[in-house]
């Protein structure tokens, strides 16, 4: 599993760039070969090289532009890594809206609970969407964290953290894609992924207005 995660991380970081660059280089080489040596060979061979080059170049360009807009990816392999990521991510914003149905990442970690309480004391706006209310969410409320219980749902709810909801240009969104043991988190920003952030904002506003 660890090796597979390293491969996934490598592909997400630079693998797509290596493959797209290789495809475009091979395509460009075929085009150059066709034109440089074209006058000394049969036109059928030259045409074949150009036909072979076209999909390589177009595929390489498509992979380059799609990979360029991929979200950042973080892989967490333990609850401690998840909590560490959450604390670091939340600390980067002036406000955080956290959708976590079970709140399992914070229920069993006193250090993280203290971190959230301290963040509120420092002026950070924290809103948590979770099931409840129960004794634990009441404790969070007493610490200054606004807790909004989910309405009765029959489907699985998304898990995400949205930073700086009302600060255009600095909004970021972390979305959980896979559960443990390979907790995959995609991080979006409003420069490259405005549509995704707009959907998350609409979801948050709907839950806030329903409370």
C-alpha cells in the first residue's frame, strides 16, 4: 500500500508532466523527420509520420493542460496524520467551515480540541457541520465553535474543509476522496477551480440557512 501511495503521489506531482512532455517530443520529432527528410522519401511514408505525430502532440497537450489544473493532493495514512493535516490547514485561514459527519478526527484527540478552541479565542471563525446535537457538539459550542447539525439524510454526506469563505482570492477547499487506510485529500483554490468552490459555497450556505 505504501509503495502504491508513493506511485500515486509521484504521478499527481509530476508524472502527468513527464508523460505529456514525452508524447509531445516524440510527436515533434516525427514532424521534424517528415519535413527534413521528406524530399528524399516516398510521400506515403512522410504522410504516415505526420499522421502518427498528430495524436501524440494533441494527447500530450490535452494531458498537460488537464494536469496543470489538477488539485493538490495529500495522502494521510493514519489518524495522527489526518489531525496534523487538519490543524495545519485550518491555521492557514481566518475562517473555516468543516463538514465532518462523525467528527471522529477530533472526538478522540484532546490536542486537536484544544487547538480548535484556541483558534476561536484568537478570532478565527469556525463552523462545524456534524450529526447531533450531542454532548460533544455542545462542548464545542461552549468553546465558541458554531456547530450546525445535519438534517436527516439518507445519503452519505461529503467531508470537506472550506477556508476563507468570504475572502475572494484566498479561498481554499480540502475534500476527502478516500477513507483510511489511504486517506486521500484534494485541495482546490479559487484561481484554478472556481466552479468547484462555488458549489461548495452554495452547499455551505444552504446548510447555514437551514439551521
